[in-house]
C-alpha cells in the first residue's frame, strides 16, 4: 500500500506533462503572435490575404489559407519535422495537398501544400504532387511543374491562340509587346527527376506539345527563350544554367534571358554591355526553404555594366537609369513578370530609362492595377514561367480575363 502514493504522483506528473504539451500545441502560436513572432513567407507565394465582403462564400476558403500561412512558428515546426524525417527515419516528409504529413522513400517526394489548379474534368481524376520533389544526385524540383503539366485546363494549341489574342489586345492598345516564357527547371534538366515519378511522362508530353504549338503558331512578339537556353546547354553541357536546390536559373541563365530581351527591343543594346564574373556566392535556396531548411548553395554571380549608364531608382516595382554614353530603351516599359525576372534584375537594370514591374498574377488578383500599369507604358514585356502556362492555368490565359482586358484597354 505504501507504493500507491508514488503511482499517484507519477500519474499526476504524466497528466501535467500531457496538459502542458496540449496547451503548447494549441496556444503556443497565439502566445508567439502576442510576443511579436510573425510567420515568414516560406512557400513560393505571398502570404494569403484576409477575405473581404466581396469574396462571399469564398471567404471561408480564403480565411483558411490566411490562417495557415500566418500561423506563427509554422516554419519552425516544418523545419523540425523535416530534420526528424531525414535524419532519424531516412525519409523526406511530404506535406500533401490536404496538409497531412506523410512519408515516402528518399527517392520519392517532399513538399508543402500550395493552392491547387482548377479541378480537372469529372471524367479524369486529377494527378497530385507534393510541393518539393527529391530528384537524383541531390537535385530538388518544384512539384507544381509536374502538377500543372499533368492537370491541364487548356490544350497546347489553345494556349498558343490565347497568347496571340493577348498580343493582339496589346497591339490594338498601341503597345509594343514582347512574350518570353521562362522554362521550368524540370523541363531543362529532366534527367535528374526521380525515374519512378508518375508525373515525368505526362509532364514531358505536355512540354513537347506546348513548345510545338508555340513554334507552329508563334504569337506576335514571342521570343524563344527555351531554344536559347537549350542551345547554351548543348554548347557547354558541364555548365549548369539552373540551381540544384532552387526553382530558378542561376546567373548564367539570367544572362541568356537578359540578352534575348535586349536583342528583341534593340539589337544595338547588348553589344555595349560588359559582363564581369564575380565568382561564386552562397545563396539561400527556395526549395529547401519550403521544407523549413535554411540551406545555401554556391551560385555564379555577375555584374552587367554599360558605359555612362547609372541606375537612379532600383526598387521591386520601379527602375530608372540615366546615361551619358550607351543608349537606353527610352519608352516607358512595363514588366508583367514573376520571380524569374526578379532574380535577373542585375542583368536587366542597365538597359531601361524607366520601367515598372508587376507580377503576372495581378491579372487575377489586382486587375485594375494591372490595367492602369499597362495604360501608362509604351512597351509591355510579359515574362511568365512555364509552369503557370503549360496547363493553361495562368489568369492571363483565361478567356474572360482576356475579354475584360480588351474592353479595358480598347484601341490606343
């Protein structure tokens, strides 16, 4: 009988510990928020906004995304779980589309849920993929590359037609228009994708169809960046153009984009540029960040200068240059672009007297701002990554958005 009190004490300790863990689980994020801890943007999209009155029943879905994105300490929990899965179990966590962590083998996949594309027709079950795919030889890939390609909402010929329609809208509005599609890393370096991944086959077919459709009926203003990148890869296979642990190209890939862009506007511009290698530098990687890891990767750096050109404004949304020697693109230019242009600004900046930048997703999230930005520009450059167009999911390819854009811009 003398031992019973010890058991009671031990039971009380266990219960207290469980209560403490429960309180930490449920209220830890709230306490962290009060203490000033804020959730960082660890995924490849901005933190979700709060819903407003215009969202109607969609407010519930929007609020769910907001609450998930803004949960304090979420990145810490993801990082801790990733380390346990990798170091203890030898597996990579898969934060699936429903937010539930599952595991696969190390040659499988990893990720965090992101907004899904429009649902596939009822006759076809949509193929889903984790956000980060673990490839061969240490390569990581963005799962959305395959998800978008394997869940199309438009066929490749229709996508090419929609781009032509967009080009005609810009021309009628009096704009010089340039279209550049940044190829996915999974398209340029498919050899490091996991061989057993079910998305490799359907993605490769979608890629081939997209580029064939654009080659057969190139929209006015279209520039073949994929062809230029493939040519550079074939010429020097040992030099990487994209980063192994990031979704984006490296400095060399950015230079290919900048040169193609400059030549499309004025072939006399690029020959006046001086490209100086600055060696390799450690840069954080977005795909590891999606797993809560702050991993760095060596990437080549360059500077691009032009005689007499001085940058006077260089912000995320605005650029201005002056010159005493080399010519500039003087008409006001608008970039409707994404993170591939953001990562290439070092190579783009010295060519424009004045330029503005707005994300291509604004067609679906900030339409009025997009229209006003287009109206104020004389040259419009659309740079958009392959994964947002390969299945037709980009808002700019939506027929209703195109009709609204045509009505808003009218004839210049």
